[in-house]
C-alpha cells in the first residue's frame, strides 16, 4: 500500500478560504492590471445584458402600445446590438487573461519543481510521490481555473447583482423587496456549505494523490507484480481506493446539488410571487405593463449571477484547498540552503586532511520518541588519498552514514569535515562538486546513456573523452552495442537494462567528474565474478586519485581498501587492516566467516 500524505483532511481548513487564496498574491501581482481590466470588461458586458430589459420596457410602453412598426424594428435592432456587444466583451475578457494565467501556472509549477529538488531526502522519504505529483498537476489546474473564472466572476456577478437590484428598485420597490426575501436564508446556507464542502474537497484531493501513488508504484513495479502473481491484491487495493475517492466525489456532488436546488428554487419562487403581485398592480394601474416586463426580464437576467453562487463557491473552496496543498511543500522547513555562489577557497579547507567524522549522530525525525538513533558518536578518519572499506551487519547504519557525507541527510550531532572544511557550513552546490556517490540500488533517468553518465560531472558537464573514460572504468563496453550507442534512451528507471548494466552506468556517473571524495555503497553487488574483477582493476587507478569510503558486503570489495572500519550498532567498533581485524576482532571474523576462500588474496592485498 502506498504511503499517505502527512496532511490529513480533517485538519485541512485551519485557515479561511480567503486567507488561503491570498497566498497566491505574489504570483497574481504581475498581472493584476490585466485581471482588473478583465473584471471591468466583464461588468460592462453584464451591464449590456441589463440594458436589454430597459429597451423592452420602451418597446412595450412605446412602439407596441402605439402600434409603431418602425419603433419595433428599432427596438429589435438595439436588443441585437446589445447582445453582440455583450458576446464580444466576454470574448475580450477571456483574451485578456488566457495567456497570463497560463504563465502563472507554468511559473508555479516551475517553483514547485525547484523546491522539491532542494528539499532534503528526509522530506521525500515521508511524502508519497503521488501526493507531490497531484500538487504539480491537478492542484495547479484547479488554481488556474479559479484565477480565470471564479476570481473574476465573483466580482463581476456581485457587481452585476448590485446594478441589477438598483434597476429593480428604481422600477418597483415593492417587487424588489419580494425578490430579496430569500437573500438571508441563501447567505446562511452558503456559509454552512463552504465549511462542509472544503473538508470534502480536501479529502478528495488527498485521496486522488494516494491513488496516483498506487498507480505509479504498480507501473514501476509491474515486473514484481507479475513475478509474484499479485495482480488480484493490487487490483483490490486500486478498486478500494478508487471507491473511496468515488464516494467522496459523490458526497461533494450531493452537497453541491443540495445547494443548487435551494439556490435555484428560492429565487424562482420569489419571481413567481413578484409576477402575481406585479400583475395585480398592473390591473390596478399602479404599474405599467412595460415596467412589469422590464422588471421580470431584469430579474430573469439576474438568475445566472444568483444561481452561480454555489458553483463559484465550490470552485473557490477547491482552489483554497489546492492552494493549501501547493504551499505545504513550498513552506516545509529543511530545504537545502547555502546554494549561493561562494569562492572555492572559502568552501575548501587545506588539502591533505581527508574525510573526518567526529562524534556524528543521526536519528530519523519520524522515529518513535525515546528510540535510540541510527548513529551515535561515530568517529572515523579517512586519510587523504586513502580508500576505507566500511563493513558491518545489515542494519547497522552503513548506508545512513554514507548519506550524511554529501548531506542527503543532515546529522543530528557531531561534525563532518572534508580536508578540514565543515560540510554543514559549506554551500551544498560546492559540497556536491567535491563528493560523488554511487548507490547500491542505481537510479537512471529517461535519458540517453551519455546524459545519464555526464550528470555526475555537475553543472560544468563532461566532454566525450571524460564520458568514454568513465564508461571504460565501469566496464560499460555494452553501451556500444546498444541501438544508438551512447545516444540510446535507457527508458524509465533504466529498466531496459539489466541490473548489472544499470549498476555499472551508475558507477561511471560517480567517477566521470574525477571527484576529490568518492562514496560507494556496495557498487559491485550486481556484477558477475568476471566483470567484477575487471571493474575492480580499473577502479584501483581511480581510487589512487581520490579519498574514498566504500561500503563492502563482499570480500572482493574489501580488497579495494587500504583499511577497514567495522561498524556495529551505529558506532565504529574497530579500524585496521583486514588481517588485523581477522586476528583481533571476533565480530569481524563472524562477518567474514564462510569466506575463507578469499582470505589469502585479501591478506596479500593488505601487505601492499
């Protein structure tokens, strides 16, 4: 089952809809002139529609009563002209906002993407990918629709109703009071609807994010699903979440239909009562027939602004929820800072000290209160130009420790230095230039082989020679046999390649930039014995030029190291050569047990 978002729906409306929507102002401010102009044009267009009843009044009380055909033709022409003007002005309003609003959506999506790239790995560990994806797609579409329609028409329709009721009041105060009768219950119902609909809208958007996560995981993990015959369980999970989302959407529809029924029924009843009262007034000569026609026509013209209240409120509430969801990752603390350019000398300490970890501790923020940290008081010194193998039982914290060096996670205690410079005070961009990482589970992107490898060279990029050198070190000769060579698209997650091929490309990506510090997390685990030996031979030259920390689970990987650090229960238990640890450390001997066939070459390696 996919992880759910850490932002449950019941807590969704801690702020008002207006406050949520006001958070969009920094994006709206550059186009406020166009939005204002579109609102003015909308009001003028609606006013054209309100002038038509006045023309009808003149027609009924004038040319129709006087049987003047030329006046009837003139009145009909005026009505047609007003209708064309109304349509043209609404078209102009749309033109004013279409391009700017598309720009706002693109800008917000770009800002969100940049923010997600800067947020630490711990954030992405907690958040489901589908939740983030839905914020970058569905939620932004909702916000664009709000800015294009409800934002403007809440003003346009409110202004139109004020103008319209002013016209009605001038024609007949009594009938106007009759029409205003339902106003109070409509306001009360709208306020109640807003609260209930906001909760339902948030729940639906969160459930849509969870469903997107499930679909994404099912697509990426389709090989596992097929291999283990888990079609039925995945299908049941999908249908269960889809039913939940369907139920929430139906709940929203019921809320909206109830509001629409009331909003449409009460004004219709009021117009019916006004018609009866108006006919009685005309029969008593207290009101002209033309005035009654104009009054009723104006009242009917105001039906859309009144009836649209529910629709506009619903869209505004969904937009407020979408704004909250959009700004949640945007305002999450813990983004990687220090990206500003700084002189290299300020970031680098004196060469020659290597990698130091002093009293380093780490605990995951979502760990239960009182639970021990993953790392506690780690002290380790990898000398400049040295290769240190990190060995330990599964779950002792090796991978977590390697993630702290490039600040994929931030240590909660102690300090880490690179050639004397504290990584916590170093600009992240500079840190990532100094440190390259190859993970145990390689991740490739939907790009070419060349692009995937060159990514390890950082913003400066890598030339053809550097890429070919890295591919040769990682024994990636297979790329030349691919359909388009280095320009072959490797597909999503690199799944068109074998596990060993992906791992070798990830290793090539780590060494292409000739990093000063290299972190390798069991980089050869997916290779066959022959290929592993070739990669190890090529890696020796690379490791002579860098300071390296290598997580080792196999004796052949330990063979690459100058020294070995034994990790146990989140601490460094012992440091020494392979031979020394075999002789003096019982835990290390247990880890190496069953590998006696490799002991002799390992000992020869230690004698270097």
